[in-house]
């Protein structure tokens, strides 16, 4: 049994996967070889080395294969070039077979025994004939892996609306679905095109910021709350800004923004549930 464990990142993923090891002196950034679901892969140490006694997950730790050699690194670089050609060859065969699928990535195992081809498709694809053709062309085991739009954006990358590289490419480990309720909770205008990212789905920012909005909104009166002001008119809470701490009150065709502390001093008429 391994005495330690360490997180390893592979080129196709921003997530670190843990492997057992007896090498206690591994350094972050060091190249290693490990067996993953895609076969033997060149990886990079992404975390400090931890004592096995601190491992709490129920997942079984696979052993780290070995430190990478210069030959491993050269072989990995050769496989990357080979993968680019594999994508081109795959596209040609897909067009011949008239299949509705779009390959976006290919990756060979370090020993060349397997190639994983990732593709996007609207529906399920019968690729049995394609597998036969590719196996004869590449002379190794073929795995065709379908991914969704979020996974595609994560693999390809790009620049987000904020001007920074996409979060899914930089640091996000999993591609979670984002509900429109997140946008409603943050009181955003439900303009789907403006709230969508490169993947065509709702932007991940909605997920990251949702807890902060939920926490900040605890100090505010619920939307629809009615207050009576000194002028005798009844004003309704229609919106608020959780950062500037102002409440938007509406009365007939008039509205105004009031500091939160001033709004809470008003006489509450009754609470009305928002429709």
C-alpha cells in the first residue's frame, strides 16, 4: 500500500486526480506517468504530497506509475502531433459516412495503445462503421466520447464577457448546469443571449455569485412588501441593490431609491407575496 498520495493534472483536464505513491519528495510541476481512464498518460504534479493517513475519500487510489523520463516527454510531444492528424483523418471519414457529429479533440495514450476522440453531437450517433474505419487507420483501440456544449467550451477555451479566460478552462473542475433561477435570485434582466457564455448556456458566473446574493438579500425586505410613508401613500418594494444597499419603492407611476436603513424604518402595511 502506498504511503502517500498526490494530485496529478493531465493536459486534457483542469482537475487534479489523486494517485497513491511512495515518492514523498515529489514537487509541484514535476512530470510523471500515470494510468488513467484514457490509458497511460503524461501528467504533472499539481498538489503537495500528502500522507496516506489523511486520505478520506472512498474512491480507490490508483498507484502512480513512475517519474517521467525524457523519452516519455518526447513521446508525448510526438503523440500530440499525431493527434492533430488523427482529428483531420476523422473529419474526412465522418464526412464520407455523412454522420452528424463534430470531433473537437483527440488524445493518444502515451504507449499508443489507445486514442480517445471527443466529439459534439445534437443526438446519439451510430458510429459503428466509423469505429471500424478508424481502427484500421490508427491501428489501436478507439474510444469515441460525446460531450456537451459546456465541456466543449472548457476544452477549447476563449475569452469571457469579463475579458478574462473562461473560468471552465482556467480552474473549474466540473461543468455544472446553471438554472435560470440563479439569474432571478440575482434580480438580473432575463435576457438569455446576454446571460449566455461561449457554450450557449447560462454563464457560470451566475453559479459562483449566487451564494453571495442569497446572503446579502437576508437584510432586505421581500419583494412586494408594502410600506406607508408620511405622505399617506402606499409604496411597494419592487427591487433593490444589494451592494449599494438601496431599496427601489414604487407608487403608481412614481418610484424612487431609498437607503435600506431608511426603508426599514417605514411603517409596514402588510406583506404581499410576489406574483
